């Protein structure tokens, strides 16, 4: 069995490792640390999130730097503030017996002058986000002209977040003969490009296979109608009473909306996304780490800094636009040798993505049924029974027992058990006793639309200058149209999305309402244009070339500026004020209830 001693680490680091309770190195540490200690080389290390990559580059860097020098010798770039602070904290723990060590975190949202002051004290290692680092270099607050080691941590995420130019600019101020260590969970072509440009004959270390998911994570998917997605989320939470999860949405807008709906329905939930202030984000993460929050609804970017080992479930409320991002999501659970579950809620139109993900992560998904109301009641009932069984008796209650016995005198043991359990069980039973089956069969997605009925003389077709370049698939666009117009789910139909524009239909009775609703509305900081099309169109939801459709009044070229790979920064609609979204309730569920039993 490999030990940390056998990797070649010095005694002061081994002592810190012992204090931290580390027993054996992880695979990425075992493969990477000896190379970095023995050679001055560039390296590309591919390993999943949660496998110990920080220690893999942190221990070698701490062993190689000169703590007696105040010169900055190591630079670590990471994509988010949370990850930057996490790495800084861990390096300080690893180097606790290195007298004179100064590791400084550089990130946005904090005083730049205070960070510059800390650098001037002499920082051997700087951990930074690319944006703030570039800013401070431009102000001559930081000198990295003598660094010997540069780490690009979570390189795929930094590139996905648009930091390529920042990284290029930062590295132009560093020595060409430095050692560059690139760490990433996935190896898309963009990462290969940056490795080729900034590194010289790098060695490659791969833990498992490239982009492959962790063996400690089970992957499940649940097939529902798109309109039932939120109800499915609630049932998955209720069916797992001890859930401690991260729920992923694609956009900040959806993240906030889902979190608000969960809170309103009585769940311990909160949102984590880029529109929160730094203080708000810190409070949310503190509550999550202390389990005051059981369901953290997050965007992919905001979740990069989550370092919690006990997450039981990752729930993909929406799949990411970049399939490779799923690897990062599922890596939030099953950490530190523990097992976890990654759940995906999909509609029929998204089924093909499951196969694409399976090819990338080289793991199979298990198709599961969304639990029925009765199944959930049963699970909650036995969860309550186990809680009662495991509860330690508080003997302060002893003095009250005589009076309690008087109140309960005359009841049998069985009657008392029924009454105790009914206090909590009845609430769930009343909520779910008339709940419908949310599961659907696989196959072509028709979303329940009767097209022969829809294409009547009473329907009107519209042109709108939003399309797939705006990050909108047909269901996304349909939801947004409904939100702007306040129309029902069946009032907007035959939505066809092209690259830069789209078409949709409503009953002709809604013409004035639709046109009026879109006055002054903006998307991506440009005006949304909508007008009536002469062509009622045939069905071509997938887009394609569109044939002769749109050559009438409604056809326009252009519109829809090119978006980045992440939808996380998709702007909200602006202009028209809209009513607050109503909170969907399952039919026959009665009033609001608390989540836990």
C-alpha cells in the first residue's frame, strides 16, 4: 500500500498530513506528487472533482518554494472566489509547519488595496481568480516575473467561463521557463489548445479515463413531462428524507425561481448564483455547510467553489448546455470515498442527451420511476420510526411522566403508536393521496399537443427575433413567451426555433395581448421584435434550414448575438413588468405543508 512517506514528501509536510488525518494518498496524488517533486516539468493532470487535486499540486509546490524569500514563486489560478479561498485555506493547513509561509488569495469582491498590501508583505504563493489577477497586474500591484510554478486549476471551467484572454495576458507577464501544472476534470479541445500554447512537452497523468465519471456515484434519470419537472423535484426530495443536495439549473433566473418555490413549499432551500452579493453567497454557503439548508439550488459557475464531502444527491433539474459539464456536477457528490447519487429530471425531448452523457462518462444511467404518493408516505413513515428508535431519551422529561400518563391513560400501545405517527404522517398522506403519476413513457415528444386542432383558421403565427444562438430551445422559448404574455401552457404552441429567429402560434383571440406584452421587452440588451407571420407553417420543431418558411413578412436575417457556452449569464427580460409566478400545486394536494416528518 502506497503511503505519503513513500511519495518523497519532507517531514514537516508529513506532520501536517498526520494532523489532517490523511492516511493514504488518492490516485491522483499518488501519480502526480512524485513527478512534480523529482522533475522540473510541465504536466497535465486529469482527475474528477473531489479526488484531492489541491494536495496533488499543493504539497510539491510547498516543498519546492523558498519560504525565506519574499519573492512570489508560485501562482495558482482558479475560476471562482470560493475555490480560490478553498485552495488558500488548504495550502495554509498543508504548510502549517513552514515558518514564514505567506499564501495570499486574490479575488474580486474584496478590497484591492488590502490585497495589494498583503502582497507587499511578501507572498511566496498567490492564489487568484483571473479577472482580479489581470487587474492587479495592470495596476503594477503584483510582480509575477520571477514565478517558478504556475497552476491552472479547473482549467476547463476557467475556459468555459471565458477567461482564455485573461489567462493569456497573465501568463505573458511570467517567465517562459517556469513549470506549468494544469489540472482539470475534463479534457475538451479547448483545454488541449491551452496546454499546447502555454506548455512545453507536458507529461500527462490521467486518473481513470478522460472525462469519465467517478465510480462512487450512481447515475439515475427520471422521465416526466416538462410541465411536471418541479413536482418531480419535490417528490424526489420527499422520497429521500435525509437528502442533503445540490440542485442544478442552467440559468440564474431559473435557479432563483426554483429556490423560491421550494422555500414557499416548506423546504430548507436557498439559491446560489452570480447575482447574489458576496455577503449573501457567504451566508448561503455557511448555512449549507451547517446543514441548515438541505437543498442548495445553484448554477454551474456558482457551484464551482462548493467543498462539502457529505452531499448525498446531485439533482439535475435541467441538464447543462455543455454535456461535459455534467461531469463537474456529478462530482459534487461521492467525494472523499463516500457514495452519492446523481439524478437527472428529463423530458422526452432531452432523452438523447442521456446517451451522449453515458458515452462521455462511460457510466450507464438507471431509468427510475418518480415515486408515487403512497410510496413517499411509506418512506416517510419508516423514516419517522427510525428517528424515534434512534432518539436518545432526555430524562428531564421524567418529572412530567405522571401527568402524561394520566392524559394517555386508557390507550393501548397500538393506539398510542398510531396517534404518534399520525401527527406527522397525516400531513403527507393528505398532500399525496390524490397525486397523479408523473412518469411518462419514452418516445417522441409531442407535449400533448393536438396539431390538427391547433392549425385551424383561428390560430395566428408570429415571428420573433430570438433563437438557438440566444441559448433557447423550443421549450425554453415557449416558457419565456408564456411568462411575458401570461398565457396558459396550451395557449402557446407550434414553437419552431431556428438559429437567430423563431416562430410560434397562439389562438387569434390573443393577438393584441401578445403584441402588447412584448412592447419594450429586451433580451441580451437588445429589443425583442415580434410580428405576425403570413406563413402558418408546418411542423419543424428541430429547426433545420426551415425550407421556404419565413420568406413572407416574418423572415429576418440576424438578431440574437452569439452567446458563450454557459447559459448561466443569460439576462432576464427587461422592460415590461410581469406578475409574480404562481406556485404550481399538484391536483388535490390541499394546503401547504412542511417537508420533514
